[in-house]
C-alpha cells in the first residue's frame, strides 16, 4: 500500500509499505479521508520521531474484521480514534483521560496518511465509532479536532452570554468560534496576523476580528462595552499570544491554553495580579471517548458548517503540497488528504 512518509514539512514522500496484517481482535480500515492537523507540522515535535506516517483525523471503511471482533462488521463507515484511555487508572476515574498513560501510548498503524490502517485491540474496544448515516467522510475528519475543542471549552466552563477572545484564527480557532456560538456565548472576538484567516473568522460569525499586532486590549474594550474578555482561548504556539492573553482577561476570567509553545519556553505573569483578579488558567490537551461522542452528536445535527471550512481536498500523491499549505498557513483552513482519490 502507499503511504505519505513524513521527513519534515518540506519533505513528504510517497512510499510503499506492506498491507498491515491484523490479529483476531483487530480491524483493517481503508482510509477515505484524513485531515492535516496543525500539530502535524510542528517540527519541534515531529522531527525527533521522523521518518513516520502521520495523520490522526481519519474516517474510513472497515474492510477486514478479526475473528474475535463482534461489535463491528465489514463495510461499516467509521471514525477511528488514534489515542484511547484505559478508563481504569486514577486519572481516568477523575475524568482526566488525556493524561492517562495508555492514551499516550496507543495508536493505530501506520498513520492516517496511508491507504489502510490496522486498528489494535484497545482502539477497537473504545476508539471506533460508526459514522451516522448522513455524515460524510470529510465531516468525519472533524470529529477528533472538534472533540478536543469541546473538551477545552468544558474545562474552561464556558457559559452562555460570556464574551470570548480567541487568539489564533486557524482551524482550531474557527472550531472554537463555532462551538462557542453553538453554546450560546456572547460576543466572540478573534485575532490573527493573517488577513485570510481574519476574513474567514468574520465569515464564520466572529463579532469582531482584530489584527494581532494592533492594540488588542484597546480594541477589545472598545468593542466589548469597556470590558475585557470572560474567556481567552490561546490557539497558537506564538509566545507573544501567551503574553498578550493575560492582559485581555476580565476579572474572574479564564485563560484556556489550547496550544503550547515549544518545550523549555517559560511563561511569566504577575502572581499578585493573578491572585487579586481571580484569574483561572486551564490547560487542555486531547479528547476522551466522551468528548468524541459529543462531537459526533453535534456534527450529526449539522449545526456546525464544518464542510465550508475545507479549502483543499488532495490525493495522497499531493500530501507534500498539503503539508506545505498547512505549514505556511496563509490561504488555507482545512486541508484533507483522500488516500483513495485518483491523482490529478
């Protein structure tokens, strides 16, 4: 089978690998669509493991079922989660599934940018979800990123009517915008340095977009009746965004760290202001099975126009182009690789 082997953001090669053999409790899934995530092009995170096959936002069709698998059958359309928790450790029992050691060590093989994947036993047990009848494979690629967004907003305790500032208007930022609107948030503001993304954020319903190099605090106060934001969501790894975020929070506000700077980068803030103003800082990484189920349900209601976020649909042979588009981040939102698509 063909795979897109990642060496770096400018070097993604189409290579041949053996079709995975499955065990009695495993599945073989034909990948129909696989989204390129922003984390896929974070070289500081990916290069140490390269070369490898990336891709974790996948949907596809079951083409082979292990003899002992009873829950699924050949021909079913599915979303497959790459990371799954044990559901029994002290972290899972506290609802903190994304720090579970099992979640951090599970994955399907070899990765979503391949024609087929082998789904291991643990992922079969709690990481495979049948797509609702009307949900397309393309929409299925949004399940994982939307689940991460829903988890983050739940941890931030976003309430109807609250004002929200999103720093970063890429795919995560737009999904946060759509999810916050669906939750009944009040005024939602989006910042970015990219004019294309700012226009997209406005098109998807942002109350106001602000260029990140402007005086964001002043613009925010002016547009939000003199107040800062109740919730600030950082959706970019730029250090300047983290520094800016603390200045944009209203009293008793919540800072949601949805992205991370490079390892070793320290963030500084006034402990006294943090204490006096009642600020809460909440990190959010990944998604649990519950979050995935919520995302599937929300997408099945067709309340979020995720299909309109797709700017590029590419064949596996065009994976290098896709990685370049996402890494550059200028005129694209969602880039989807379709491994079964005929090369143009």
